[in-house]
């Protein structure tokens, strides 16, 4: 009996430590006591001088204490001022002594309001390290950066860092509904417990804010773009206020989605026409009411006249009328409107990929100063691979905000290991050629191409109330990587992967090197086993789980996979060249030429832009049919390799996370084969050709794959 109790206790303890590990994200603060950096600190750091008293500074102090205690095993003396030498001096420039400020002036001139300086200096011949910025939030960013240096085993000799975020708004978009379901959420239910708010403050809200602050995220849209007007009623605003109060000291502003028809639904008006004086007034008053509660409220995100959402077009007005009306309502309080460009219409027979550009580009220069147009990374919808959206670079007078999807709606939900920063980087590095060579998407997003004042990057969150936040331990890396790239769109995804691995798992090189390779290769793997060579939108209906290239019976043509792949006996692919829908025309001439010509079109985007015969010769000499089949096989092989690598990591990390990832990779492998077999069997009906050597034979029939139904797949409303 005693031994049984012992076993139970042991299980309980090991369960809770495992749970904590998953829960702690990239802030594990594993001990680094034997690293060189650690011994340098231990021997030299005598005290931490914490300057200032704000909530934010207290958070910074607590973080340093936790970091030092966990990583080095002891906490230097915390002081309120600088005593002797070897202090870590932490405080905003307002709280620095004039000597230190003079010493750091050149560095302080380099940073913006959210940037920080971390520098080792000699002050009256005494060594000190300073972490500072223009305000306390910037100091907090500096503290997290400093701890990351320790965590990732980097040298701390002669610290000399001045770093600033390159965009103003670095924001998560939660597609969370008020009933706590999450549209396209694969990590449980919404974090926001509306029923218990405002009185009950879940520790998770605080931990969420801390995690975001650690990667520089400074905004959160709490509610789904498919919006519910109730969030704007006093009953809910009180709850929103409570969350805003939790997030504020972490530098995170709260935003809400605005349902365009709210004046009717909760305001008892007859119309939501943006030119109607009563409607204009209603939004003005509503904004004032929100700002009274939340003085630093960020503003509204709006999905209008898109996929059935109401909008200005219901009243014969346009997107500019709608956005500007809301912009006027929040302008007196410093708020912004993030107006989404994700539009396509069932009444428009045009190629769906062309519709957003066609509608929004002519509006350039017409939006008010505090409006940003939020554009998805590609013209269709967060596919495993899409060419960059043609709107980037095409609206010089309008701040365009990037919208990435962190949740893996089309990339295996939370069961597949796919490192998204690789995808994000590919988009950001794409050359729009809009102002000549080198006009990358990153330069549009950070405002440097056209000198836009407002800049931002949004990510559709992959966070839920799962113990590990994101469903898959490696999906945490996508949240992390999003934050890092929102801060600096020029960061290399390999650097991000390595940082994340070291902070999340281990600094052991034998672990880092192979696992980093898995992460880097994982994006190409998913493209290969789902949608190689430019294929897109061939997933199953509604839930978007698994393959469905055969689907052709949906009411709106552009919802059907057959609309996108256009496979027939002559070939496969969507002709968007001049001879087709001429979508290439929406790009700058240099990019258009590149995509239009089948010879120069990157093969990874071939079938996005061209319809080609099954016998078309690829660059490697294979026919298109063989090449396609081999790509599908390659995707499966890549996952198999990921499994092999992972299976050798057992000794370097905790068994719980090891096992979780092992099981998830098994699912991924199974589903990669499912995608390969279902797609190849389907396309084979048209190509009429045998599978080339090296491609494994399907073990099921096409009929079997077509018969699979998933009525309860998650995230589908
Ligand atoms: C699609 C999703 C849908 C979203 C929509 C959007 O399937 O759930 O509402 O995008 O971004 O990807 O508005």
C-alpha cells in the first residue's frame, strides 16, 4: 500500500513537472550554471540596481530574479541604487543618473520608443552593465533580451546592444468566440473566460501577457473577425477592461473586432450605413465609452463584406467609407482601424486571387491616417505556399499590415510539426519590384519602402487553453517566431529556430543541430505532401482537415478545390498568365514577367500560375506527372526522416515532451501518406499514367479516401 502510494505520488510529481515544462514555453530558464557566461556573472555581478517603481519595472525585477535563480542558482542583491561596481543597472532613461545618460547618449539616440540598450560600461573606472530604454516597457523588452542571451548560452562579454522593433503594431488576432470556441483553433478553448470575468483573473492571463512581452508582441485582438456585436455592450466591455488592466504593464494593448452591423444589433438603429449621421454618432459614442474604460484601447479590426460579414457595401458604400467612419470615431483617442482586405465575392466571376487587389488597390490614398489595410500574406488563403499578395508594394500611400496565420488551419492543425517562420521569411523576402529591385515585402511592412508612419504585423493566434498553449510543443515555436519576426522582419528563421530550441529544450549541440534541421525542413515537407509545385486549396470542405481535391459540389465555385487545380486529361494547374486570368498583371512588371513566363516562373509556384500538360518537362527532366508524384513521396520521406532524427533525441530532453512529439510525428507521417495517396489516386484519373518508380503504392482506394468524413473536426465553428 505504501509503495503504491509512493508510486502515485511520484507519478503526480512527474506529471506536474512535465506539465510545467510544456506550460513554460520558451521561458524554461534551465540551469546554465556551468557555462562561461554563467560563471562570469556569478563572479562579477554583485547587485541589481532596479530604478523606478512602476508595475512594469516590478515585473522586470521579478523576471530577473526568476531568471537568475533558475539559471544560475542565486540572485544578486537587489538594490534601489547603484553601489560600487559590477551592478546590473535596470531602468528607463528618465531614471538614469546624468553620468550614465551621457555615457549612453549615442546609443539612446539610436533607438525608438520601444527599443532598448544593453551595454557594459565603465563608470568612474567601475564596470557596470545597463539595461535601459525610453520607457519602462522598453526596459522590460531589454530584460527579456538579456535573459535570452543567458538562456541561449551566448557570450556576455562586452555587451553592446541597441535594438528597436521595426514595426509599431505587433499583434495577435484571436479568432475567439464569446462561447469560448475558437475558429480554426486546435489547442482547446479560448483563454478568455468571459463568464468569470471581470472578477476572476486567471493566472493564465498574466502568463500569456508575460510570454508575449518576452517576444515583443504589443497588441491583442481578443475576438474573432467573424464578430459578435455583444462584445461592444457594457456587460462585455467591463470584462475587456479587466483583461486590459492585466495586460497593460506588459505593454500589451487590447483591440476588438467591430461588427459593422452593431449599431442595429445592439444600438437599436435601423441602419448601419456609414454615412448616416445617427450611425456615425453611435460609433463615436461607443468609442468614447470604450476609451473611458480603457484609455489605451488600441482600436478595431474589421472584416467587412467578406464571407457573409456585413459591411458598408450593404448600403451602397465602399470600404473607404466604412473604414474612415470608424477611423474618425477612434481618432480623438489615438486609436487605429485595421481594415481587412480579405475579400472575394460569389458574384464576381473573376479569378478569386485577383479580387482583393482589384477592389482595394484603387483606394490607395483615400483612407484616413489612422487606417491600416490588413492583407493576408497570399492572395488566396494561408495555404502551405502562396506567392506574396500582389497588394504588397502596390498601395504606396496606405499603410499595409501583414496578416500571417500562426494557427495551422491548412497545415495539419496542431498535429503536424511545421516551423512557420520559414514560410513567413519567404514571404517577407519576396521582391515586389514595385520601386525597383529590392522592394521586398519586409520593406513594405516596416514602412521603409514608402515611408509610412504606421506599420504592423498581425498573426492569427494558435493559442488555446491546452496545457501547452498551442496543442503541439513545436507550435509554440510558431508563436515565438511570429513575435520575433514582427519585431524584426529581417531576422533569419534559422536563428529563430535555434534561439527557440535553446530556450525551450536544451543547449546541447547534439540536440540543437539535428532538431534545428527538422524545423527548417518541415515547411517544405508539408508543401510536398499537401500541395507541391504551386497547387493550392485542395483540402476537404469546411473543416479543412485532410485532402479533398475531388470536391466540386459547393455552391460558390471558388470554394471548390476543382476550381483551383483544374486537373483534366490535358494537364493540371491554374492559368493565371496573360493567356489565362492574367492575375500576373497585378504584380510589378518585373515580377509579372517572371511569373508569366513558364520558363522563369519558380517551379515551387508553377501550378499557381500555369496550366501545364502532364508531360511538361520539369527542370530536373522529369515529366510533370512524375515530378508531382515524386514530390508527394518526398514529403512523406521527409516526415519519416524527421521521425528518425527525433527518435534519437530521447537522452537530451524530458521524456514527456519527447513522447508527445514522437506520437505527433506518427500522426503526421500517417497523414502525409493520406495526402499523398488521396491526391495521387485522384489526379491519376486524369493523367492516366502509372506512378513512377520510388513512389509507394497506395494501400486504399480513391473511393475509400472520398468516403472519410470528419463531422467533429476542431476549429470549424
Ligand atoms: C479563412 C478561414 C475562416 C476565416 C477567414 C478569414 O477558413 O474561418 O474566417 O479565413 O480570414 O481562412 O476571415
